[in-house]
C-alpha cells in the first residue's frame, strides 16, 4: 500500500471514529478488514470474544490503539500480545483500533 493510500485510510478511519460518513474504496476496506481479521482467533469475529473467554472483546472500544502501543513498547505485560503488537506499524494499529471502535458490542 502506498503512502497516499495509508494517508487516505487513516483520514477515513479518523472520520469513522467521529461518526462522520465517508466512502471507503473497496481496496481500502478489504485491507482494513484483513488487518482486523488477524485478531479474530483470540478476540472473535468483529471483536466479539466468546462468552466466558479470557480474551477481551474489542468491539466498541476506544482504547485499543493505546493498549496495542503499550503492548508493543513492553509497558503492558502480556503472554503473546507484546510479540504480536511489534509486528504492526503505528498506522496499522490506528487502522485496527478505528475498525473495532465502530463495531457493535
């Protein structure tokens, strides 16, 4: 993805979080959804963790970017999230966080 695409995706995600409607290109939507899908094994489809799961539900949360950065830096201890978070750029973390913030709980 080019820098132009990243900029457009981040601008769009910022507006989604603030509830302003904008059109997302199909390519950008697929990319953002694919990033978020990497969380599904532990946190459930669309961020809905299974009932009784020890894993957090991500849908509707507004603190995901901060939590991911804390895992990435090592400020928040984890069993596996600190390793996973290191694989994402800040722009990808922001995209994942914005995606889950607008999902229904």
